[in-house]
C-alpha cells in the first residue's frame, strides 16, 4: 500500500497553476491599463458601457457555446442562425403589424417569443442530428451554417429585411435604454452569465455536461442520459443565440446576408481564450465572459487610438488569442 | 546477446514525494525474474527508469557494467531493453504492421518498404501465436490480441531484456499458456525477462527468482523454487495474509430470486442465456476472453442490442433500455475497463462518487456538502487511500481507483450489483478488501454477480458459477463442483 504522507499540503506549483488560469484576466487588465494610458477616454464609464453593450451579443452566444464545447461538441452555425432568426423575426413582426390584430408592444413580444422558439428548435435539431443521426457536430453545424444563411438571403431576396418604423420605435429601447445607468443588453448579458455559471457548476445537468466531455463512455456507463444532455446543450445554445438576436435586431432594425458573419468564430475564440479546452471536459463561464470582453476591448482600443489601424483589429485579436493560449498551454 | 543490469542506490522523487528510496539489486542475464510488490511499491517506476521512460533523481543504472543515463525510451531500446506496458501504447487507427514498426519503419530510399515490414510483422505475430492478418487495424482487435501485439512489437525490436507489466491481466488461460511457452523460448535464447504480476500462481510456475519491493525499497530476493505462494504474499504485504477469502455464508433457504434473465440473445455474442440469482448470493461468471460474459451484461444494461430475452428484477419483469433505467430498477454494472468506462479519471473523487446520484440528490442545486460527506464516508467504508481528497481520480493507485469505482456503483444502493473483473490490476491488500466487500454486499441481502478470469477468485468467492463458452451457457457449477478442473473444462468445452 502507498504510504500516506502526514501533510495534506497543496502540491508544489499550485500557485503557478492558479496563475495560468488567470491568464485571460491578466491579459485583460494589461490591455485596460494600456488603453487608459493611450487615451483618457478609454477609462470612462460611458466607454465601459459601450464596450460591454457591444460584447453582449457575442458574450451571450459564447456562454451557450461554453456548454457545447465543454460537452465535447462544437456549433459553427451560430452566426448564420442569428441572421436567420433576425430575418424571420422581422418578417413575422412586420406581418403581424400589417394585419393590425395586435398592438406594437404585443407584436414585439410575439416576435421575441418566436425568436426564442426558433432558437430552441434550431438548437434541438442540431442536437438530434448529432446524437440520433450520429453526425459529427462539426459537419452537422457546417451544413446548417450554409442552410441558415442561404434561407435568410432568399427571404431578403439578396437585400435587407427591415423592421417596420413604428415597431422600431417600440422595440428600440430594448437595445438603447438603460436601467440604473446600465444598458439593458449589459443587464441581460450579466443575467445569462450568472445563470450559465449556476447551471454549469451547481446543477446535475452541468455536472453531466462536464462528465460527458471528460469521457463519454464513462458517462454512458454511469447511467447518464448522454444523448439527452447533448441535445439540451445545443438547445441551450440555440436559446442563447435567440437572446443575442433579440438584443441585436433593435440596434439596426434589419437583417442582411452579412448579419452575424464570423460570430461563430468570435464566440468560439471567447470560449477558448477563457480557458475552456476545445477537447471538452472542463470550462468556466467566468472565463468565457472575460474572453469575450477581452476580444472586444481590443477593437475598442484600436478605435480610440491611432497607433494601429482599425483594419488590423482581427490581426491584433489573433495575436492575443495565440498569446493567451500560449499562457494556458500544458495545463492538462 | 545477453544483458546484465545493476541498480545502484536508485532514488526517484516526484516533486516532494519520494517513491524510490535507494534501490539496490542486480539481475543476471538469461533468467526470468518475478518482480513482486503491491501497487505503489515502486515496481513500475523502477521499470520505467530501466526502460528510459523516467530518469532517476539519484543513483546509477549499470547495463553490462556501463553506467547509462537514458534520455528516452529509444536509447534504452537501442541497447535491447523493451517495456511492455500494462496500458497499451498502440495507435488504434493504424494496422498491426504499422504499430509494430512505428518509429522504426523500414525504408527503401525515400519510401516505406511495406513488403519487408509486413513479412517481418507476420513472423513476429506467429512467434507470439496470434493468428490475425498483420494488416488488421488495432482498433478492431480485442484486448487480449492487443496485448499480444504489444509483445510482438517488443520482439521486433530484438529485445535482450524484456519487461512485462501484468501481461496476462487480459489474456485467457489458453493465451496465457502460449505466452509462458514463448517466455521459456526467449529465455533459452538468452533473453532476460522481468515479469510483473499480481498472480502469484503464475509467478510460482514461470520465474526463476523473485525480487520483492515494498514502499519504494528492495526488500529481499529468493529462488522461486525455495518459496511458496503464501510466502510470496507475506513478503509483498510485509505481514501475514492469513486468508484471502472469508468463509462463504450461504444465502438463506427462503431467499427470494432478485435477478432473473431468460433466453437472452445478443447477436454475434450470446445465445439463449438464462440464469437467476438470489438475494444474498454471489453468482460468478467464468469463461475465456471473448466468451460473451461482458457483452451479455452490456446487453442487459441496454448498451448493446439484444434480439431476445426477458429480465426480471425483484420478481417483476422490467424493460431496460439504458443504464439509467437499470439503475432505477436497482441494477448497476461496474465495467472491467476502469479507465475507459468506469471512472472519470480527470475529475475529482467527489464528482466520481456522486456521478450516478446527482439528479436524485439535487434540489435543484447540487448537494456539494452532502457529496463531501458521502466521500468522507466512502473513504472510510471502502478504505480508499489518497494524498489529498481534492485530487483527481487519476492520481490514485490502481487498487484505490477500483475501490472508488466500487463506491460509485454502490452509491445508488442497488439490489443487484454486477462486478466485471473487480480485482483486475489490483494488489493483494486491495484484493482482500474487495473480497470482504463482496461478502458484505451479499450478507446485506443483495445479489452480487462477479465476472472474473481468475479461477481462484471464482472458487473462493462465489456460491455458484455459470461458465460460458462461445456465447453459450455450458454449466452452472454449484459449491460441490466448483474446482479449477471443472471450470477449465467447461470454459474450453473440452469436457467428455
């Protein structure tokens, strides 16, 4: 038998391990210090809210994406899905408004309900294709990525689907209004992040998601309903995409074939920068939120300063993604 | 051709933990050595140092009198030292030939010389007695065949010193016999063999000398001819192992049948299997590897398709389509594949223990406090030893992982427990604990089913044993007929 050492002291290197986990936080803090030094406008409350509001879309999707990635899956379709939900939502709301049966507020409420329904159905379909259909998540969602965007382009006839002006006035505050000085999208982002954290860390469902990502066979033998849990992760992501879309539509009031382009990559990058392994098994929502904020702070700083061209935004983001991944390497 | 090894005060530390405390002994060429020791005694670490997978923190390793510091396994291999891992080091997607020559490919100029590799691989496979096509993919092989491929791979490297870590754990008795014949032949060719096993009968029959390690130190060595199994076990544990098995308590005469299977057919594996197990009974399943024992229970759990068969639990007919429904009816199954199917080795102990009961105990939030209390209780009840209760399951030794897995599958308090190879790769001390646990489970009125390839285990533990051969039930042996000869003759279908 192994001798049991007398102490339960933490193994050496523990604090260093901790530090590696803090990689994205360190990167975010450094960026913020740099931003504040380069332009005094950066460190203002208004700018902070501006950054967070812009982060909300990707951030909310990334929270849902965390569940999918932790369970060992991936969803490439979220950008197209957001575009299609936006388009379908606007078409429906315009149709209801033209019919005149409902008031503007009820119409917007119906649109929101429909968007959530669409998100849940799209996500559910992904889940069923992947579990029942035994199609690799990468392939299944690559397929729907094309389908969603093509259907939207068809609906928009290659142009834009625009929300009725009256509805725009009713719906606009959902994006532009603030509560206690904080814009509504930021509140919703916070709410989704908190809910995601609680679900992932404090519920049986969340624990099962991690168990499946860690080793699907073991989970299956441990009486976990693997297929059901997987479907639920995609459904949850679909709902997150719908929530992001609901916040996005009042901003521009239209959906075009370029709506939500590359959102999937930004969301996946936020998750990975946040410390979740693409192999699945473990991950943290807090990390994802920090990852999402980190990526949009980069764009914000480039906008506020003139040292590096805004056109190089994606390049700087890429450098930061690689740098953070470098800090986190070998944690497994 | 021959190769002598000397360990000179070898020390190995992992961070603050010292696992080898200055090991001294020498091995002469052309002999078969049994290396004895419980899990955690340091055998595997020492062998990894010899084979170049680990570097010693202190001391010297002398090979043929020359001090060697291997930078990696390749350098050790170049001297003819090969380690056959307990856990396979095979690339599942590649063919047998590709695996055997991985990193040592034969070339013709820029291109691979596939023809010469294929014929060399076929020759190695023939040597180990494995009759499969060298172009077969490793993923398509069963566990026993993979083990033989590992051995063939070592042979292809012209090994002069062969280290085998639990090579027979997954082999049937026929394959085991072939392996021992091969070992004898290699020995006659001058190859030194270091043989690690928990099976003392194999040690007794196949080694020239045993070397005993305990707690990271060399304890003693003895000619195998001079000591018996009991003495070996005592040397390993450092105390008297009076009896591995407790006396069996027969189930009460009126004990109800808890689990009944009739006419189970699993396409390709099992035909028309029927049996019943009573409350308080330990019911064994014997047979060769591939006889369909594991597959039968995977089908009962709904993990494999079954084409016919009825299952009754506690006298009620039940329809089980997945492990969850089985658990709800009070039936759990612990797989033989601990790391692949039994435990989440990357997750913590509490997470593993409560994995199957999370939903039952969540209200709706996880009951983390309750989980911690359950872990403390399980650690005490099952005698799990670890450095830190917050560690990941992978850092436990094999025996302790198995105890944790048992605790996990008993955590839902099932009426019927199926344990598939419950003591595979587990040391003597842990084995005895697990046997005592199985007796306790039966005494509590559960029905316990033990699938095992160790005949002694089936005989010492079970009230009755069903023997399968080629997916068919050959016999159900009761107490009076439970002997090694009976078990083997039914398992190999050579009874007249």
